[in-house]
């Protein structure tokens, strides 16, 4: 437990405690502001086309980084973490139900 009060540490939710808004909050866009891709263009799938054009420079790197050694090791770790439990407890469930499940 912390020996400091919440007033000394500051509020974790910004100005939830009634404090004044900081300069960082003023730089943030309005919560309901629409991006360019979500505005009505008058064309069929116009926003989708704008979104694709905006993301094209990163398409190749998305696939390239997916084959990075850290990505592969994370996927392999998660896969093995899931599959070993399924094999172990599936075998125990099979023994308990005489392989009816």
C-alpha cells in the first residue's frame, strides 16, 4: 500500500478528481471528431479507398515484421502454451469418460 494520499500522487484518470485540465488535454481531438476515412465522400466505398491509400506505405512492413524472429517466437510460445494443455487435459478427459468425449 502506498503511504501517499491520492492528492499527492495525482489522479490516475486525469482530472477526475476535479482538477483543472492540463495543456495535454487541450491538444487532444474532440471525442466525436470523425477522421477523413469516416466522412461521407459521395462515392461507393470512398472512405474505404481513402483508408487503403493511407495504409499502403505500411502493408509490406506489416507482413515483413510478422516473420521477425520475435514475432515467430511469441506465436510459437502461445501456440505451445495452449496446445500442451489441450493435449494433457484432453487425454485425462478421455481416460475419465472412456473416450466418449
